[in-house]
């Protein structure tokens, strides 16, 4: 059995900024460790570093840069860019490694480090274990000679390159003339790229969350707090709204009535559209255990399959690559379209949805609502870091009893968060009151066991 990872969670290293593991010292050591692992051959090695708009991202960028250059890698910084732009530019610049500094949808007091290999994909568990071992054991013996120290430069047109790349995912005949679109960028990494891109495609843009100050990322805006964008859609009589998160790797759509269209509906739309156009590969899509049963039944009715993985877009991508799928994602709005990108891309996903609305010539509410979701309840239960509530016999019994009560009409998914001390309890089934009762009982039992 492989040793468990201690630093890396489901989406890189994440935690509270300026507290372990998100400290300048740890970032320095991660830079040195990753630089050591990805130094292969005598050529000059290059690492690309992007970040979101958190104040702490500057601290981490500086520390990572010091670590990489001390190992002889040249560093190219991108400034604030969406996470998928890093994956794209790693390949475009023929870099050996990419880094995105972000805690995605979390508030400013958290931050994280995501690593990408030379192929633009997030690292495997095995590679993360190797880097952890270097961090633990030290890399000082591999420090380069003074004349081999890495250089640092800023790529000034990184955003522009990404905008052109994203627009290129659409047909040249496609434009968004006449559409009024609310664009909520969560005061995050896409605060310039998304509005500029949609404006260049012809849309009238109503911006929300485009004034980052280092402390307001995801604060009462973005995909996790869409109420401001929903209100703006209604107020301005917009055709639709787009809600991105802090690093723009996920998206929710808001229809003209102000209703949220989540990742499941988005994946259903893109999957069936691509099947219609004979672009779909794999015979369906890959999603996680959290996707609604309604999505699964809808796809079955279309002769398409839903393959499930554990939570985390990196696991979705691994399955997509292994089995030849080109559409995958998560209910949370991470959607991976592997014909174009290596990770979730909220902006490119939104472009595909808008293109379908234009093609259909009908309102977003009609185009984007394809199935009736089965009643689903998700609750988060915090626990003390030193406790193991899921190992408790009483908790295990409560879960078993809940599964028995749901029988064949629904399911339970209970898991630890990979980024914080939280147990996520999800239940769904045909009877909403029954699901609510079962989820409530399990949450209460976990609170007693892990409080």
C-alpha cells in the first residue's frame, strides 16, 4: 500500500494563509522539491506560475520563485490568470512545470498551491508523494551552482493568449451579438479575462465582482454566492448570467429568470449537444459520486452513460483520459472539456453553453434545464482535527441505517473534505422528507462523535 499524502489534498496543497502548510517557508521547500523532481536533462528548465487575486498569493509566488530558481529553473510569472490558463500555457511555452496559487472558491484567508506537469495536467498521487518526500527529507544537496541559478521574467500577454485560445474553441461563425450577459468574476483571477472575452465576442457585458482588493475574493459574489448576480440579471433584464469562482475553474449559469443552472445541467446540455453533433467521445460523460441521479436517468434515456468517480476534478480527468471521454466534471460547476483544456474551465464551459443558447434561439431557461433533479440534500459537519468521527461505531450504524431506509430509491455519499476538517453528508432519493430526516440524523450523530 502506498504511503498516504500529508500535504496534498484533493486539489493541491491548501489551508489558511500564513499558517502551516500555507507558509512562505513551506512554499520555498515545495518549489525546491518540485524543481528537483522535474529537472530532467541538461536543458534549461522552465516553470510557469499563475495566481489569483488574494493578497497572500504574492507572498507564495515570491517563495515558490526562490525555491525554483535555487534549483536552476527559470521562472515565468503570469500574474492573475484563471487556473486553466496555467495548464494551457505550460504546454504552449513548452515548460517543464506549472503552478497555480489559489484556494479556488474559498475566501481570502485561505490559499493553495496546485501543480501541473509538462503535459498541462495536474499531478498524479504518486508524483505528489515523491514531492512530499523531498519536502520532508530536504533538497539542499541538489542546490545549483551560482552560475546556474534560474532567471525570472513576467509574461505580459498571458491573459491575451488565453483569451484568444478560449475564443478559438468556438466556430468562427459564432458571435454573441445582441446578448446581454451578467459576468460575475468573484473578484478573482478572471476579473479581466472573462468580461474582455465576452465583449470581444459581441455581447453587452454587465460586470459583477471585477474590483479585487486582495481581500474580497469570493466574498458575497461568484459561484458560491450567486445572489448578487441573480439580482443583477433580473434588474437589468439580462439574457443570462455567468458566475465564476476565484480561480475561474468552475461556473454556474443563471437563466433570464434568475435561477441557477448547476454543473449537472451544464454537463447534460454539453453532452447531448456534442452527441448530436457527433463530437462526443466515450458514449457519455464522467462525473463524481455527487452528481444527481436525475442526470444519470436523463442520460440513460438518451442512450448515454454516466461514469462516476470519487470527488475531485483530477480524478474525473484521470478517468476521462483512461477511457477516452471528452466531457466530464462535477455538480459544483467544474466542467472539463478535454478537446480544449486539461482541467476545469469555467469560461470555456460558459462559451459552449452560450453557443447552444444562440444556436437554439430560445431563452436560457428553456435551453439549460434538461431534467428534473432528484431531491438532494448536502450538509457539512465540522469536527475537531484530532478526531475520526467516521471511525465511530455509532456513526457507522447511523449511516448503515440510513442506507437501509433509502433502499433502492436513493443513495448516501459521506466523505471527508480534502481541504478542511469537514464531513460532507449527501443524501438523495425520491422522497425529500425522508432524505432530509436521514441526513439530519447522520449529521447529528457525527457532531456528537467528533465535536
